[in-house]
């Protein structure tokens, strides 16, 4: 299948581009830092080490997949490979979705790889749930990065837009909690800002509900909440993929 060829090319490019070494360095750094901080803790050193390692690995995974996607698209544009591929008798949707499938597969591999060291401190069921959630989160990041890389066609703006959307969605729950605090000033502007945050939260993925560190420490949440959180990531990924295909199809 033509789409499978683009998927394979994305994986080969990631391997040749040094992503394997970056992933290995991230794991070593996270485990070493977690071990160092655990030595400083008076109690609950195991929980502290698991929390630090999980948080660092999640950030590293998001950075790695976003950078790989944007850099790959940028290389295709600079080397004129994208123009050559567009001349092939293949639909643009096939080319776009083939690339996205490769990046999503890469995200699944990263999620599984980064979950392995967490098995030292957390039960297997919790690690498996965390890894699946991270894989879906990385699929969303890959779809976001590919959309912005194809639309903006510049390295720095695409990375900045991807990071901005990710961190905004990640911190939206905290911002809503602060806005709803009874200690805040009761005024028209405050109410307007709170309603604006609520409206913005409706169109952003609920990243604060997925790949949570407490799952590793105290077990997974109930199945319904977990399924809704992970399912929301998949739905948002599909919407971004559809938007990317639409933009790619109308490009001259």
C-alpha cells in the first residue's frame, strides 16, 4: 500500500536521524535524576523517584516527537522532496495520512520504550495504562506538529505553535481552577475571563486528564474516566488529521 511506504519512510528517517540516541539519553538522564532526588528524600523515596522519572520522560517524549515531525517536514520542503512526491500519481490524502501514520507509530514505540524503566517502581497494570495513554497523547502531538509544519512551513513557528497549543491545553485545568477560586475578586472582568477560559477549554484537548503520574503511584482511575480521557485524545487527533488533509488538498 502507498500509505505504508510513507509510514516506513518516516520510521527509517527517525532511526537515521538520531532519535534512538535521544530516547536513550532521555531515559538515562531521567533515571539518574530520579535516583539522585530519591537519595535526598527522607520518606517515600520510591514514589518520588517514580514521579520524577515519569514526568521527565513524558516531557522528553513530547519534545522528541514534535521535533522529529517538524524537522522531517522541513527537510522535505528544503530538499524539494515534497514537490517531487506531489508529482507522483498518489492522492494527497494518502501521502498526508501515510506520514501521520508513521509518526504515530513512532510515538507508540517511544511510549513503550519510556514505560520500561517505570516498571521498576510501579505495578505492571499501572505502567501499561500510563504507556497507552502516553502513546495516544503522542499521537495527538504528532498530528498537531504535522498540521502546523505543513501549514506554516517554517521550523520555529511550527514548533512554537505546537508547544503553545500543547502547554495551553495542559495547563487549562489549572487556569480554570484558579479562575473559579472563591478568593478571586468578584467583578465583571473576572467573570468575563472565567467564561472565556471555559469556552476555550471546550475546543482544546483535556491533556491534564491523561498520562497522569498518580496513576503510577496509586493505581489507575476508574475505567470510565480513563476511557473518556484516552478517547478524547483520539477524537482530537482525528479532527487534526482531517484538518491537515483538507489544507493539504487545497494547496496549489
